[in-house]
């Protein structure tokens, strides 16, 4: 662990934590902000949850919108990206034989969401193969656009992929979608706090991001961005009081999605404190440093274990995946936790098994040395 930052986090000291990517980790000052909001709510729940909440949510949306460069009224909070995207995907007017173009690197729960909806609507989920190793943006685009035809109604793609941990060139993908008049949905679960996000510049139709991963927000803090002209087409996943609202707010988008009775909003309200925390600790530099450590770690693992990288460095942020020799990924992950006290995700991906490590402020190359030692011992 990196001693400068490790004391900031609540992570147990006995474990080597190399899996920030899956569920994040929350620093103490941010966790305290969460508890302080919970206490405020408990001091007068009836007033807070019925009246005060709207102004506080607006302040949070304002903070986040400045951080990701979009209008504060074009985002709403959701607990996780899957809930945000289920809301959008279930609202799409998909017809028989319409195609959704994606890649073979997408997040499993969202593959399942698309499979569910495609079965119902008789649409097709087309997974364009992006082969590894990925060595240039040009290779990526050349492969990806092969999947576009006149039936392609939606492009769905991760900005940073889950199993392979790669930064995909979504700027180019959004441009291509626009040129071909294809609805463009970006899954940016891993992006906020990891790489710069400028939604005005990127201009997708839909974007989701998790704040509880790389922005270190409390668990259950994510957002959905929707372009103004399509906001009215997104149905609420759960019908609540904002549907046919007695006192309509400034948009259906906010009425439908931002408030649901007694759902606990406290995690969302920490956003101004999170952004202050990131500024106070100069997180842009922290993240840059983590990226550099990750590139060194990628080389170290590759050289020590004689493993080929799955991409060139231009696709790498703070996560790296390697193919390993393993038949039972879940059993191996448990062995890592229980026997070696090391947290690292291991995925079945296509016909390969991948191990992905994440570098966050609390990590150092010592953690990677420990990982390499275990991988050598287990002949992975
Ligand atoms: C690429 C990607 N999309 C979406 C998600 C959403 O996660 P959840 O299951 O919490 O909604 C993740 C989580 O790791 C992810 O890696």
C-alpha cells in the first residue's frame, strides 16, 4: 500500500487491495460526509425528504455537472449504472430485426439487459469482435464499423471496459454514430475520476457513470446523462410521485427519475464534498501518478511472468488485465482472498481467463510484487 494515502481509506490493512475497479473504496472524509447527511435526514425526515431534498439534489447535480461538463438539469442520480441503463434500454422503441451494435468487451449485467430486451422485441444484439492485442485506434474503428448497417438503431459501448480494462476511443464512436444517425449510448461506469470526462465535447445521446468507483463516492452513487431532446422519451423504471406530478418541476426527466419516496438520497448529497476532497488532494495528479504506476506494473508483470500485454499503453488508465492459466476463475478469486489476502478480480472472458488489477492512490508497486509472487507460485 501507498503509506501517504492508505490512512485516508477505511480498507483493512491485512489485505492487498488491487480491485478498486469493481466497487471502489471510500475515503474517511467522504464517508463522514455520508454519515452527516444521514444524521441531517434523521433529524427531521418528514421535512427533509418531502421538501428540502430538491434543493440539495440540485446542488449535488450542479457540482457533478461542473466536474463532467454538462448542464445540471441533464443528469439525474441512480444507485448504479445498471439501474440507469435499464431505465433507458427498457424505454427504447426497438422493433423486430433492429440491431444494437456493441463489442465483445461489455459488462456482463448489461449484456444480459440487452439480451432480455432483444428477446422481447425480437431485436438483435450484435457483438462486434474487437480482437486482442489492441494496438491502435485505427484497428479498433476499422473492426467496429464493420458492424454498422441500415438496421443498426443503437450503438452501445463502454468508455472503459470491465473485463479487459481498456479505454475505448468513444470520441470517434460518438462521431460515427452521429454521422450515421444512430442512437449512441456510452457506458462510462469506470470513467469519472479516472480519465477526464467532457460531456459537452463528447455529446453522446446517453451516458452513465459511477461516482463510487474512481471518484471514491459512497456506494450507490451513479448518474445518468441524457441529451435534452430525448429526455422525455425515457420512462421511469419505477413509477413514483413524479409521474403525472401534482406540482410539475422543470422537466419530466427530473420528475420521473430523481425522487422516489423513502429511497435514501444521502450518498448523492455528498457530491459537493467529494469534489472538494478531490480538489484538496489534487486528485488529477494522484490519478496521473497511479496511471504511471500502472504502466510500470503492466511491464513488470509482463516481464516477470513472460506474459503478452493485451493492448498498447494508449488504451490503459488505472487498470490492467492479463490472460492467466486458470480453469475455475471464481475458485481462484476466493483462494486469492482467503489464502493470500489479496483482492483481485478474475473473469471468464470469451475462451480466456483474465486477471485485472487496479491502481488507486493507496497502491504501490509493492502490491504488484506480491501479486507476481503469488502468480509465480500458482503458475498462473
Ligand atoms: C463497464 C461497466 N459498466 C457498468 C458497470 C455497472 O455496475 P453495476 O453492476 O454496479 O451497475 C460496471 C461495474 O463494474 C462496469 O465495469
